[in-house]
């Protein structure tokens, strides 16, 4: 789509609809798919609708600043691009096109381990100070992962490693299976010397070549031998695991609360539930490491609600892919533009001038709190094992 046509799209749903009319069936299935009945995918979005905002009045809202820091790196937005695979399915500019759009907004991008371009290609046009992370799926043949980490260590634009933990085996993604996709898992891309394992059919019990036997001590110990970059653990879904992550600082600097966009275990909790669970059982987590979220973000009000609950950063997975498919880098820019303006509007109407002012006092979560886990905490058992 041309830039003028993109400007007529007013929200992320309209961008997705436009992209759906452009991409082929296999690309649509890969981007859209989620596991089983897509309950987690739907809940990721719906849960934000159950949180009410509490606006304050008679506050000067002339200025509204979205600048913040993620792992100490200055960014212009608390909104970042989550690691989502195979961007070239939607547009030939691929992940480099997403990076170009992120450069325009000063937004952070986490590069997928399954990117359709090499990390060197993706960061080649990075602006000074532009922030990237690298997603890691550990492979059974650890030497392949070690060689990739050696490459990542040489790229100064990449500031951290995101170790993905929420998909040790593939979810059952029926849209992928119906489309006949042979790239339906997030197995690493093979081309351009990315040294990945062969892609597998959706529904394979284990990603071909991927290591399903990761453990806290062994895997983090191995990772420390091959990179000095900070580590962010992606896929935390319980307060116990969030607490355990805090016991592995300073190597682990952050966690991403995520259910893999609903693509792994269906009926796993949305990030909002895990945020509230952490606040209930071990709120000290927020003081010890950075907490980011992804999954289901469709509006600026969603971004603000996540920040109010204690998230430092809010990730977008499918949305940049749909934007790219709709209009290349300009489509991703339009996606970020919409969310940026919606976020600013929401903050102004709340009576908030910058993201650091956002807090629990700006939201009402009573409806959601009825749904979060209220059983016995496993923290004591966690502590005894550490």
C-alpha cells in the first residue's frame, strides 16, 4: 500500500485486515496461527478490556514524554518489537524493514532467532544508539548456538540476549497445518549462513534440532561461558519462575511475561495475569529485575495499562509483521505511529506527563483479579532448591 493509503488506516485491526488481503495463504496462516482453540491468543487481547482506567483532571497535560530506558538503554518509546519470525513472508524488506521503521521512532527491536535475514543484515542500517536484542533458541548441537553467539557478540547494536523458554515443543497450530506450511515452527532460518536447523512441520513434538532439556543452572551457566551480554528470559508465566529469575542476577537482567502469543500452550495465562500474580505473591521482583510483557497489545490504552501494572516495556509481535505486509517499512511506521499517538492520548487524558508517573492508582483491575491464580505459592519450595 502507498503511504497515503496507509494513513487512512486508523487502528491495528485495520492494518491487519489490509495485510490479510495482500499476503498469500501460507504467510497469513503463519502470522495468524495460534495453538488449539486460540483461547490464549484471544485472552491476551480481551484481558486488557477488563481493566478500567481512572483519569485525573485539572492536570497540565500539555507535555507528554514516552522516553524511557530498557536495560539502561535510552529509547523513545516503552513499546518494542518482539521476536517474531519470517518477516520476509510479508514483504521483501523483511526484518531490515522493521529495523528501518524502529529507527524512525527510536524503538527497540528484538531480532528473532528465526529471522529471514542474518543479524548482520538487519542491524547494518542501524542509527547510532539504536537498540537491538537477539532471541536465542538453544539447539541440541550446542556448537551451532555457540557460533551464533560469537557472531552476536561482535555486533555492537545488539545489547542483550533473549533466551526463549515458553516453547520447548511446538503448539498445535491448525491454521499452519491446513495451509501446508513447512516453516510452521520457529526453527532458526537456514539461509545466508545463519546456521539454523531445518524448519519443521507444525505439530512436531519437538522443534527439530532444538534442545528441550534446558534448566536454570545448566543452561544459564553454559550461556555465561559464551556471552557477556545481559540475559532476558522470555516466556515467564508464573510468579514462582519470576522469583527464581531474580536469583540469577546479575546475569539475568529482565524477564518477559509471555505465552508465546498463544502459539504454545493454549489456556496459558496472559501477561496481565502474571503481572498481577507477581504483585500479589512476590512484588519485590519489580525492584530486582526489569519486567516486560508481550501478547495482545492492540491499543495505546493496552500499553498504558501494562505500564501501570509495573511493566517496563511492552512488546508487539504480530502487529509489526502485519504492518510490514501491508506497506513495507511505511506500514510498520504507521503501526508504531498509531500506537504512539494512542498512548500519548491515553496518558494525557489520565493526567500523566511521562511513563514514570504511571502506576496502579490509574487503573481498576478488580474484574481481572478474580481470574488470577489464588492457590498456594510455590515460593518456599523454590527457595529451598536455590
